[in-house]
C-alpha cells in the first residue's frame, strides 16, 4: 500500500495536488477539512461541533477528529492506499493514525511536505475566500490564527516523520503541473523501493 501524508500549511495546495495524485496512483483521498465541511453543510452533530472550532481558526479536538478518521478508514478501505490531507495535525493524531494503520497491517509510507512562504499563502487564502464561501478564508485574523496553530501544533510533525526516515520536502511554488511532477517523483521512489 502507498499511504501518503500530504503535508503543508493552510493554502499550500494540498487539495489541488491530492485530486491529481489519487487519480494517478489509484488512492483514496481523506481530507479531514472536507469531511468536516460536509458535516457542517448537513448540520450533523459533528458538523455543529466542528464549526465552533473551525470558524475561529482553531483545531477540532483530537479525539473527535481521530474517531472520524477511524470510521472513514473502516468504511472506505482501499488496498492501494490513501492520501491523508490535513491529517494528522498534532502528534497525538499521528500516534492515533499509526495505531489505526497498524491494526490494518499497514503503515505510513511517506510524508511529503509542500513548502510555501507565508505571504504567498495569505494571498492565496484571501483569494480563495472570495469564491469558496469558506468563512475561515475570509478574515486575515482567522488566517493568521491558523498559521499560529500550524506553527505550534502541526509543524513539529515534520520532525516526527523525519525521525522515522519518512519525510520529504517539496518546493511548493510554481505551476500546479510543476509541483505535481515533484510530488510524483517522491511517490515513485517510495513505491518502487517500498521504503
Ligand atoms: P486548510 O489546511 O486550508 O486550513 P482544511 O480544509 O484542511 O484547510 O481545514 C480547515 C479547518 O478544519 C482547520 O482550520 C481546522 O479547524 C479543521 N481541521 C481540519 N483537519 C483537522 C485535523 N486533522 N485536526 C483538527 N482540526 C482539523
């Protein structure tokens, strides 16, 4: 199986690249942000709870997020593998994911991180906010808070996977296709060597 964590700050292009990668490698896309937004739209209990955190630019609590991912994996298991987009975002989530995959006799193959400068990210998110209808993309304060949370809670995951020998950084500026080529290269290496 090819289990890839597509990593990077808000606005780095994870959603765009995930869509291309799942097609090329026959993987299943799990975007925790998308699953939360689906629940918000349908006004489920999970959606109401998640919205109260997301609109402030905060993380949804680990336990809630981990339970949601466990359900997703049970219901959508794909023998080819997964792209995890926006998950894990904390060390606790990384530990939970390791256990979930271990229970299914598999493991994370690689974390690939899109590296983009913060000024470019703010620009992209404000631009997306004009058309996406996402409340969390419309205020610069909320966006800055998401970066703060990212730096404090999520960025340390890079070191976590690096210590496991499972981390590759990819330059995230350039055209969508250029970045896709860089990511594909990383996935090709890991799928060939089974590293
Ligand atoms: P982005 O990466 O552009 O901020 P996402 O769609 O990945 O967008 O996430 C939107 C919001 O959903 C996050 O700011 C956070 O509040 C919540 N969220 C998404 N994934 C997680 C997660 N793994 N743990 C906790 N909260 C999450």
